C-alpha cells in the first residue's frame, strides 16, 4: 500500500508548490511564468490567470524526487517508532499525519485538474518543454526565485 500512497502524496506536494521555484522572465516579449519543484513542470497561461499548462516529464521527475524524500522520511519515522518507548501513540500520530497528507494531496490534485489548460502541443500541455531554448529564442532573461508556502 505504501507504494501507492507515497507517489500520490508526492504528486500532491508537487502540485501544491509548497516548496518550489518560480521563474519570471524579462525581455521584449510577454512570457509565461514557469514553476518548478525542483524541475519545471507548470507554466501559467498567457490568456487566463486561472489556467495552467503542465509538462508530463516535469511532473514525473518531481513526483519521483518527492517520493524518494518521503520514503527516506518514512524510513526515519519507522526507525524512531522502533526506538521510542510509546510506540502506540507515535504510530497513531504517524497514521494521522499520513491521512492528512493524503487529504492535502487529493485537494491539490483536484485543484490542478480544475485549472488544467486545454490542448496538447509544444506551447500547451506537453511531454517536455525546453525552457532554456524558448527563453533564448525570444531573447528573454529568466530568473528563478525560491518560494515556500505559495499555493
């Protein structure tokens, strides 16, 4: 079951942008804002502030990164439970935290689905975006800034 729950929570953490990088570009053209967690996986639509386009490879890589971090955290917590004297209380807290994280993940997944942009091509939802090449083609200078707690 953990091999199903951990990627779901990781996917929800990716979409939440709880920890991530926001890329703003300056130059002669109007350019979308890109988001990474740590890999770029989402761009804001230029037509609507409530619509986002997703990179499938970026989502997969970010989910993989978050899954590895969550597996390491789970391993540490389970080792702590073995050492601690009050196993039952800590086990209940652990299961409650997992349930809350699952709820958080499903909320973020549903919000991502609501804001999902229509269409599938190089400038919309796509397998992979070459962010650096696009910025170079349009003579844009892009800077990333760490964001904590931005939804």
